[in-house]
């Protein structure tokens, strides 16, 4: 069992939220938050969602996931000791019904899996996985790398592909474009960034005790000072503001920002997404 010691703590990253069924309307529509597009891109780069999720899980949790799943499923400890690659392969396929095992190379520590829905095949190196690094070697494609680092609030996951790179972080380590104003005393709890040949985009979230009106007013003024055209909207329920948005776009349409502020129990939760076209 010593081959599978947990290398890191799983990232505690709350995803950006957009929970509201009464979205304000804008002429031409607001810029789409980059994260949606990034999901489609990442799924396509790896070839299927099931294999990508396996890669992210292994990269973040390493042997922690394998060890606990083995215990839950009642696997023979001797199998984990004598044939670790086969044991891991059985666990992954048993917990992911859309994935089937193609081959196992115990000597090299390699597992080859196939997604049943897409037919895509990829190979995972267990030694790399223990170090928080997964390399997808798909058929006829350049390698896709998923790498996890840090712990807790400093944890990150990076996905590197031939088409572009994406980075997810649980903490405040985020670099903003100079035209995005920094909110005073904001503690960022999660952020995302992606670079490709055509665009750079990103998203970050934080919670503040300021009102929704104050948050939207701050970003409206800041984005206007950066030269963007800005439109805002506040949604009220029973006389109280429960949701606010600010949409900014550059004159050349190469810069765009979308700010979403909503009331939560702990104050006002804010999510900012931005995109830069090259």
C-alpha cells in the first residue's frame, strides 16, 4: 500500500455561481462568461468528459482517491501491492461506467482506457499521477497534460494542450488585466484563466459585506474609466435588490467584462468574468 500515499489535499474551490432565473436583457446580449466555452474546449481537447474527470481527480488527489476507493470496494490488499496498475484500472472502470479498460502495463505503470461513448482512447502513467501530473496520450493527438500543485487555498490545477492552456485556482493568486478594477479588501476564493491562440479569458469570485448596489457602482465607474462602454441592471424582489449585473465592452469589441453580484447569507457574492480577443 506504500505505493499510494496521498500527495496533497483536494482543492476546496467553490465554483462561480450564476443562480438566477430572471436574467436581465441587454441589446445584443451580454458577453458570455468564458468558463462555458472553456468547458467545451477542454472536453474536446481530451476527447471526452469521463477521461478528463478521471485525470483531474487523480492529479488532485493522487493515491488518496485510489486508496479510499479500494477500501470502499473491498479490494484485496495483495492486488494493490502486487499489481497496482491493474488494481487502479479496476477501480477507475468500476467507478466510471462510461470507461472501459483496454490494457495494463504493470512494468511501466501504464493504464490505457477507452471512453465507451466517444471511442476515444488514452493512456495514464501512474507514477506521474502520484506526483499530481496526468498526461493524456490520445490517438493521433498531441499530449494533454493536467498538473495539480499546492494545497488548500493555494491549490491549483493546470491543463496544457496544443490548442491552449487553462488554470484553476482555489485562492487569490490571480493576475487581472489592468483595465479590470480591483475591488477593495476582496478575498478571492476561486479563479480561472485560459489562454488560446484567439483569446485570453478568466473568471474570479469573492464575497464582500458591501451591498449589491455598491459593488455594481464600483465596477461601472472602474470599467468606464478604463474606456469601456458599460450597462448595468439591478433586480429587486419585494423592494430589495437581490441581483446586480454590469456588462462592459471596449470600443473595438476586443475587451469584454461581465460582473454578477447576488445576495447570499454571508453578504454579497461577486463573480467577474473577462475576455480579451487577440
